[in-house]
C-alpha cells in the first residue's frame, strides 16, 4: 500500500463561509495535507461542483491532492456529469454511496440502470468512484456488478455496524480499498470524532486495519473526516478526565427517564 493524506472540509463546519475556501486550502497545504471537498458549506445549498465554480476550485487547490465527496441530494445524471468532469479537472476521485448512485438497498441490485450510466461516465473520464457507508453485503454486490468501483472504508461507519464487525469490513473490502475515512466514535453513533478517542475504537483494530491494507498493492488516500466536536463528546471527554483520571468528587449522574434523549442538531 502507498498512502497519502487529505483532510475533509467537514473539519471546518460552523466556521467556513463563502469567502474562506482559499484560506482553508492554504492552511491544509501548509500542514502537508491535501483536501477532501464536501459539495457544499454546511447549512447552505449551493454546490461547489457547479461549472461556474470550477476556476476557483482549480486555483485554490493547485498542487494539492484532491478528493471529492459526492453530492448526496439525489443528483441527476446531468449533475453527476458535472461533478465527474469537475473531478477530472482537479485530478480527484469521488467518494459516493449507494443512494447517490441510485442503487437499491437490497442484495439483488435490481434497477441499477442509473448507476450503470454514472459508472460509464466515470470510466470515460478516468475518474475513480469509491463506494462507502453501506451494509457490507450491498457494497460487495455493487462491486461484483461494477468492477471499476473501488471502496472507501469508513472506519467510523464500520465501528457502529451491529451486524458485521469492524474486522469483517476490513477483510472483505481491503483488496479494493483506495480511500479511507479516518474517524472515530464510541461505537453507537457515527460521531466523526478525532481518531484515538478515549473509549473509541480499540488500538488493536487500528493496527489490524493497517496490517491488512499493507497486504495489497493499492494507492490509497487517507482522509481525516472529522467534524467539530459535538457537545456530547466534549462533555464525555471532560468528564473522563476530571472524574476518571483526576478523581474529582460528586460526579453528575445520568437521570432516569431520559434514555432516548440525545443532542444532534441539523
């Protein structure tokens, strides 16, 4: 395996604005990272991949390794064509999912004509499509149907699947992995927290991932896909330090009757 690294623009959510893109690219480039683009600024609807934005994208990411996260708003074939041509311009791969490809969530993959058109467009433009974040059997069936598809192994998603273990994802997908989403969580919700989270994925699983990937001769992009910490994560991290590590007294206790309460604003 040969691996290079990018940072997802998810890390800037809540801070980015329409004029900040060049600064974000310059900052990541100064650290030696490439960039994985999300199709829009969080909370806004304009797609970065529309043709009028191409000159700005190309200028800001010049000399950077670029990956693109696909539109997830049920893109039409015309919109897919635009983002594939944008990827060709930026020399980027595209990370996508079953829904954006119009693939059904069932093993038979009936009715995949739309996906066939998208895959053909990508092949014609020499753009790599990396499929992520779906049930393991569905990902495998999609790859069997479309041999040019590659996989994005999303560590966070694999860590919260109740049916298949993290190592099953690694074993099944690794031969065709060309993209990684390097993210962590507590095993319940895909929080997109910084890798190495205390109480998150075991160190042994991270070691296993690297060990298995090194068995294959793939060029891989490793993307730090992290979003600014959610309140639940900050409160848990602070509590673990103050009450578990430092042993401060009178730790607040979870209240009965609130089992289904969570904080995850859109």
